[in-house]
């Protein structure tokens, strides 16, 4: 009973943190979670724990799908396309690992992923703040336009 309540609290706490977190931090958490799930799946394959392998690969795939679906092609089409291609390759490699029950495809996925994660982790704090300020201004404009449209009866 206590364990179930603790898990519910932890999930609620994480959801609350994510609802106010900036996109840099959310992406960093997703990258960390992705890395951990792939490593856990690799360990599960090595131990022959197929149920755990399936669970961890499923979660890793869901993270990649989320990352891929939130790419903003309007900001930098070439970077977004490159990330889309890498995420797609990784999804293919995770599927291959699941089908073959081998760790080599997971190693391939990690090799493709690690430069992205390292680059993301190396973004300077000042650049993060500038991006957050820009997003805040854009969000304010969206909110003001939304409120104006509601006042006019458009929404």
C-alpha cells in the first residue's frame, strides 16, 4: 500500500515539475531517461529477461517518438531534419534489438545518440536563458492574441 502511494506521489510530483519546466530541462530529462532505458534494455537482453527488455524498449521508443514529434521545423529545418533522421534510425535499431534479442543494435543507437546528448548537456546557461526569454515573449504574444480573439468572439 505504502509503495503504491509513494509511486503515485512521485508521478504527481514529476508531472507538476514538468508542467512548469522549461523545454531545455524537459529535453534533458527525456535524454537522460532514454539513455537509462536503453542501458536497462541492454542489461535485460544480456540476462535473458525478455519481459523487462520489452518494457524498457517500449518506453525508450515512446521517448523517441515524443522527441521526434516535438521537433520544430520552422526554427531550423536542417537541424530538425537531422534530429528526425537520427531519432528514426534509433527507433529502427530498438525494434531490431527487440526482434533479434541482441545488444548490437542498442549499441548502434547509443553511438548515434551520445553526440546529441553531450551537445545538449553542453549548452551554456546564458544560451538557455536567452532561449527561455524568447519563448516567454512568444508565449505572451500567443496568450494576448488568444485573449483578444476570445474577446472578439472568434474562439
